[in-house]
C-alpha cells in the first residue's frame, strides 16, 4: 500500500510545508483584518460600522472557492494582475478575516460596559481605551474560538490548489494521478490525512499554550 | 468647580433629570441622596459626560463639557470617578490599574508613576497588594484601589457613584474612612450614597433628589434634623428607623 514510501513522504512533506506557510500567512492577514473590522464595528462613526458590516456579510456569505475564483479570474479582467500566491493568501485571509472580526466582536461584547466607562473616566481616548483595556481583554476571551478558526483554516487552505498553489492536498492529488502509477490511492490518502491531523494537532497544542499564557486570574 | 443649569435628561419615556440646577464650589463635599431611581447617579454621571444630557448646560472648571473626543478625555482626566462595581481593569495588576492613566494620559514616566502609585496604595492601606489582580481582592479592597486609581490622576474633583452599595457591611467603613480623609484634606467631592452617617459627617451640603428633581438642598445638620419638604421627611423616616 505504501509503495515508494520515501518519494511519497518527501513530496507530502513539501506539500505540508506549503500548507503551513499558507495557513500561517493567511491567518496573520485574517487577524489583521479582523482587528480592523472590530474597531470599525465599535466605532462611533456610522459609515465605519456600515462598511465593516458590508464586508462581513459579503465575505462570510460567499463560498471560499468562489472568492478565490472571482479574485483569480476577475481581477485581471479589470486590469489588476494576480499571482497564485497573492490570490491564495489574500483570498483566504480576507475570507477568514470576516470570521475573525465577528469572533473578536463577540469578545468585546463579553467585556462589561464598566470597563470602558472606567477607561474613559481616567481620560483615555476611545482609541486608547480600546487598545489598553478593551481589546486585550476581548482577545484573551476569544483565544479558543480564534484557535478553532486557525484549525478550520488549515483545512480551508486546501482550496488554494484551485488557483495553482501546490500545497498538501494538491500534492496528494498529483501523487494519485502519477502518470507512472507509482503510488497507491489508499496509501496516499491515509498519509495525507495523517499529515493534516499532525498539522492541526500541533497548532491546537500551540493554541492551548497561548490560552494558558494569556489567562489572567478572574 | 462644577456648574449645572437647566439640565434635562430622558431615558425613553422616563424623565430622569428635570431642570437640574446645581453648583459645586472648590473644596466642597456635596452628597446626593434620595430613593433609588431618583436620578442621583445619572446626575453624577452627566458631570463627566458618561451620560449625555438632552438640554441644559454643564461646566466643569469654567469650561463647558466638550463633545466626545480628545478635549473630553482631557477633562475626564481631571475628574476622578469611583463606581459602584469598582470597574478595575481585570487584566491588569493593582499597580498597573493605577499607573495606566498617568502613563497614557499624563505621559508620566513609568518609574515615577509607579512610585506615586505605591504611595497611594500606602495611603489606602493596600501597599502589599500592588502586584495582585483585582479578582484576588475583597470588594472593599477593590474599591480602595479604585479610589487610588482616581487619585493618581491628581483630579480637581472626585466623584463617587454609590461607592459602598455593592460591598458587604463589614467592608463599608474601610472605604468610607478613605473618603472621609479625602474630604478632610479639602478634595472637592460629589458623592452619591445611601450612607447617611457619612453624609452627615463629611458633607458640606446635602442635595436630596426624588423623581428626577432636586427637592431640597441644605447643610447636613439642617437636612437631617429639620428637613423642610414632606418628601425628604418621608424618605428620612424610612431610612433612619434602624
């Protein structure tokens, strides 16, 4: 079943490396977008709130594959050159960012109003109280769901094969479709599953560590 | 220090503040008392614009309250506020709670802010608690930290919104003692409270509110010994029987 194991493992490990890079890079983009969205969501300026809401509705309600295709094929037609990596990372990041924003927002909503009132009462501006009082607490409160988002992203990252990034999943497809049929279908499938499990497992563990480090005594 | 004139405020159909006029002089301790829902907390919160008003004028230190923004933040920095539920920053240690304002708002160097914070903790009797988190303190201790946090900004005015209402009875006095010391040192204070003993001892003036109106304003002795209005007499009869 695991014919030509060495060359299969080599290919899958390279694919796994790409999957990890895609996941972490697009997660960083997603968190940055989520942070901007949540600040807009709680902003006193109504247009900022509307814009954040529109963004969230758009990216949360369109299938990820469609987001990737629209960016990959649509942007060049209006004169914006695209690359596989550019669309892959941005598409994943923008899609996941909508979820990250909502997750952070639920974190902010879980912080008692008195915290914001106390922050304003010592003279912090809106931005300062977000930065020093509200967001640090909100962020800690939502580390577990943000972790789930990361795990989901590991698996969603498989979709960037559609725009031509050879990550773990597309590597496994390549092995199965090997012109010389050197690899067994089940051997590859089981191996690629183990790879995804291993990546997700390690990331879950890191999330758990982060959760423990960020915990403050309540 | 504070001048409030013709202030009205509604919460939906509820007319929470009705034509309020009130001035607080420098160094004066004004205690707001009255039944629950009389508007005294709301009035207190309008002074640093945690509540906006529908009409009327409020000036603090001669300046009208600005709209939300940096000018308002600057004004709030000069007005200390102590809440019923303490509202200490849950993710920060006691020391960090006290130094956050001085460091971020006043741009005080960290070492200096911490030295001052430790002095203030000493003053409220909590010197050894600098490095614990708020949740590790009793309610009375948390409230004393909250007072220290307010004082760290060197406020021109300290406001207390029912500072002992969420405390167990045996912790009330430790907070009232700190407040009374402050009053004696000449701090300008606006205090919303149900502690009649404190009002009598510490207040220069008692303001009695009911149904959103100021019903009676008097010195503590006048008010407690000889209330003029039927509403105040009725209130005092209810709260002073025990």
